[in-house]
């Protein structure tokens, strides 16, 4: 029986991963945790929740022992834009926290899911159709922690046999919880503003092309990889996964099919633009398709339709 701990469970991914894992393995089998507790809710409120700072080794160790955890989905981290504002904190949380999670996993023989990012690439990486194995010299603190995290995963697997697995997510789009301060956040904000005000001021340039993914596919990727037949996994860590590929202008045009009066303007933030410019325009996810049958369900059209429908319900 799986007994799962999720760190950073109140964030954009965790808010939906907790629900999906509880549906699959039972409510009591999934312990949600975060450094904060919102007054209104503790994850989805249907199972155990712990206040847990992932930089505190003892807290992780005690929680894993108390609940007899065998699998950790480690989501606690600072995202790219926030990490550029606070590089020291980003190093402490993204690197220090992950190292401690891996140490507890080694000690208690837990499997670990680690979400890396397209941010693990940099300006010297091939920009189009970025391969699975390629140059990784990121120029952001976020990217530095993601590459180091990928390497640590490989190290803990080969040196200690810890069952580490991970994907490189593109920008994630969802309506349940807001994004946590990334460079791709525009692709979520745009939907809120399209419904509320029929206009949006975008902080990236009109033709900034990036890979994106709808949250149901991101959740599926995490669970499918953790359940994949280990004997087929050549890479194990940091699989490129992609679903949709577009610019702000293309996304605005797609939204306009549903909200014809929608207008997009541009007020470019140089910091986030520089981060986006250092990332691939598109990544090649054929290795994930070969090794664990990765296949997304949503493209730009189906994601936009579903996002607008659900966000309209949410916003009343
Ligand atoms: P998020 O910012 O929405 O959530 C992160 C959560 O971590 C927050 O709830 C925060 O309170 C918590 N947290 C922060 N510091 C903590 C600490 N010291 N101890 C415990 N919890 C702490 O992030 P997310 O979008 O859910 O991302 C989760 C993971 O997925 C991150 O590693 C991120 O880099 C990665 N990722 C996300 C995206 C995306 O588009 N959302 C894309 C690629 C990779
Ligand atoms: C960010 O923009 O920081 C994240 C990511 C792609 O890692 N959404």
C-alpha cells in the first residue's frame, strides 16, 4: 500500500495533486503538508495535513516516520521570478529543502518525485525541439537549483538506490490555485482578466514562444511516471514533457474565439522577459513517450475551452 507525503501541497500543483492522489489511493494514505496553512482550507480538507518546513530535517523525518510514508512528492520550492528576487532563499528552500527530503528518503527507503522545469535549460541549450539530453547552463538561480536537483536525483538513485523520478514541466495552466510567481504565470492571469475585464496587460512580449501544459496533464504525468515500470526507465529523472506550444498573441487569439471583445496589451517586465528568453521555445518529449508512454490529453484549443468554462463557474 502506498503512503504518500506531499510537500508544498497548498501550491498550484499540490492543490490538485492532493485530490488526485486521494482519489486513487484513499484519503488517509495521502498526507498533505506546507509551510503555511490558509485560514480557509488545509489542502482539500479530506485527509491529514501537517505544517512542515522542508528545510527542517527533523520535521520531515518525524512526519515520514509517524505516517509510515513510502513515497514523497516534493513540490515545495520558489518559482523562477520569485527566486530571482530572493536568490538566497531560493537556494535554501529549493536546494537545502530537497537535499533534506532526499536524505530522509534514503534513511526511510521512500520513492521521490521531483518536478524539474524547462527552467533547467539556458541560452546555450538548443532552442527548438530541445532534446532530453543536452547542454544545461541556466542563467537563473531557479535553473541552477533545478539542474542541481536533477543531478542529486541521479546521484541518490545510483549511489543509494533511492527510487527518484522526475519530469521537466513546462509552464502550467490551471484554475484551482493561483500560480506561485513564475515566468509563465501570464498564461493563467490572462484567463482571469479575460473573464473579469475582457482585457489583459501581458508582462512578456507578444511573440515569446514557450511550452505550456494544462494541469490535468501535469498531474497525470507525475502519477504515471511514479507508477511506471522501473525496468523500462533508462533516464528515471527529469523527463522532458510537453503538451501545447504558443505565444501570448496566439493564446489571446484562442481566447478571442470565446470572448470576441478580449484585448491584449503589452507592458513587458524586463526581468521575466530575460528569463523567458533564456528558456527553450519548444522541447522534445519523445523520451518520455518511449519510456513510460507519456501522452498529454489537452492541446491549446481544448485547454482554453475547459479553462474558461471552469473559471467562469469559479468566478461566478
Ligand atoms: P507554488 O509556488 O504554487 O507552490 C509551492 C508551495 O511550496 C507553496 O504552497 C509554498 O507555501 C510552499 N513552500 C514554500 N517554501 C516552503 C518550505 N520551506 N517548506 C514547505 N513548503 C514550502 O509552486 P507549484 O507551481 O505548485 O510548483 C511545485 C513544484 O513544481 C516546484 O518545484 C516548481 O519548481 C515545479 N514546477 C512548477 C511549474 C509550474 O508552472 N507551476 C513548472 C515547472 C516546475
Ligand atoms: C516558472 O515560470 O517559474 C514555472 C516553470 C516553467 O518552471 N512556471
